[in-house]
C-alpha cells in the first residue's frame, strides 16, 4: 500500500512544526475528552475535566509504547462508557477505578487470545465489504453531534449566528487545506479555530454592548473560575481512592453491578477498536493489524485505559477525531502523537488554558468536525473501492450495515445498551456469512480426457472446466 503523507509514522517534523502539529491534535480531541466526565458526573465531585486530560495523555503514551510507536492514534475518554461511569459514580472513586479496570482487562484478555490464535480470522470475518461501511458509520454516528454543535448558541436553541460562525470556521479549514500555502496548509484546524474564535469574541462584545442574546457566543464568565486556585489542582482519581477508600462499596453485589455495567460495553468497543485501526491503516498505507499487530494495539488500549483511569477515572478509546486530523494534515508521525499526549498532561495543570479552551463556542468545534467526521466516513467508503457493488451479495451486506447503523438500531439487555454501530457490525457479519457460497465436499471427479488413466482432479479444477464449458 502507498500513502501521500508529508510525515510518515517514524519521521519527526522539526521541533516547532511538531509542536504545532501536536497542538492541532490536542484541539481535535480535547472537547470530546473533556465532555465525557462532565456528562457522566455533572456535579464534578468524582470526575474532572483536567484529570480526564491527564488520563488521556498518559493512556496514549502507554498505547504508543505497546504498539512500538507504529500506530499514530490518540486515546481519549470514551463516550461509550458514559452510562457505566454514571453508575460507577454512585460507588465513589474506587467504583470508578474498578469499572475502568474491568473494561481495560477485557482488552488485555482479548489480546492474549489473539496473540496465540492469530488475527487472520479478523480479515476473514470482517472483509472490506463489512469493515468499510462500519468505518463510514463511525463518521455518520458522530455527524449528529457535529450538527447539534453547529447551530448551538448560548441561551438559544437554534442560533443562526452560531451557524454562520461554524460554517465560517469550516470554510476556513477547507480553504487553508486546499488552497493555503504549503507552510500553513498543514495546520488547518488551529488556524480555523483561531479565526472562528476571534470572530465569535467580536460578535459577543457587540452582543453584550447592545444586549442582543443571539450574538453572545462566548461565555466570558468561565474565566472567573481562574481566580479560585482550588480549581487549578486536577481531581486525580487515585488521590480520591486513597482518601475515600472503599467505603461506598459494601458488598459483592456492588462489584457485580459495576462489572455488568462496564464489561459488555468493553466487548462491544472491541469492534470499534478494529474499525478505527482499519481506518488509520488505510490512511498510513500499512495494515496495523499485522504490524505491530492487533494483540499489541489491544494491549495498548487496555493498559492505556487502566493506567489512564488511575489518574483520570475515564476509560479511554482510540479517537476518530485524531485519525481525521492525521488524514487531513497528512502527518502520521507518532512523535507528534507523543507530544500531544505530553501537552495534555501539561495543560491539565495550567488551569487558565483549560478554561480558555473550554470557552471556545461549540459552533466552532461543530464547523471543524464537519471536516473531521467527514474524513472518517469517506475513508470507510474508500475501503470499498475494490468491492463490486453490482454483486448482490456485497450489496446486501453493505446496505444492511448502513441502514441499521444510520437508523439507530439498539439492543437493550437490562442495564446494557449495545450501540447501533455494534449492532450493525454484527448484522453485517452474519449477513456476509449467510451469503457466502457453500463449500463443496472434498470429492474428486474424473476429468474426461484422463478417464483412461484413472486420474482424478480437484473441485477447483472441475470448476474451471465447468466455467469454460458455460462460456463455450
């Protein structure tokens, strides 16, 4: 496979350029990473945004070590675990840590199995006609949140000013990416977000002066939190475990509840892990499931979640936003990913910067995500380039995945909710297996011209003969 990367996996951009690339990666993943703890624990007592950044940064470093710096992917807080985390919050810091450890151990166990069994079955079970639409669905699934952010303004349900600012940010992104000078076209997200933020601040100042609510896009009140130095120290999960202990877990039933909440979601996330690595493989032009291997990426994801959760509490996962950033910037250097991980840890201890980033209006993020999520979907469709969609077999497999996924098919089993992405993947795999041709018995038949010699031929040879006869 080939690629058109500016910087390949093992290459290192010049120092300042690498720093800019890394900051761009941070900007791509930071909103989602900081949103997970907020959604799972609105009180902020047990989960904090700063701690989640530290967990993501450390988890990514662990992942890079296990994958031998061959996979340019960032790990961030997983949205799939929002409901399990909300359950674990009821059991305190130790309950959160226990749940995240359960989810990480699922990946570790799967990695050990694959290490001894091999990963060839993955390609057989999930060929391009299955994995392509699933990867496309990852982008489609994220599209809803991008559109919701695009039109959201402070205190207003639908804000057309927010929409215009978001679209302005998107257009700046694509213009810089396509028409920008070579020196700046590698940094479309930073420049687009900066441009959108300047415009939003200008409109907000006018809105405050004229008391026009629709123009108030930036919430300047968040900067008041900087004066309270108690906010500067991240609420690390491990510190809470030592101070609170296991007081909120009173029985084995509590442990079982946490186990049931986390483990099934981790098993389902295994499919997303494969899809993400197939996706980034298509971007960098080499199969990461082969080198460094699926078992290594799973170990990196698993231990990245366990170690990251010790600090941040949230289970981690590979981020599609990071993959989209690699695809658009054409920089796959793992040194950039490493630098981004270090920046996340550093930023977490510099609270004014956390507040500044959190003040960026979501409409600007929504505008950037049109490009980010679009690249994910298109990369999935690109995986099907060599697939014959005139073949009814392939047509049924792709259509079943796309319709079930876009339609939002969910499977609810007690407290466990299996996502549309996972459901569509399972249906696609089953459909593909059902439509595969039946394997003929290993019998031998006599070739006409060899009848006299009593020689025999295999099924494959006979099939070739039959095809030639039908052509004649």
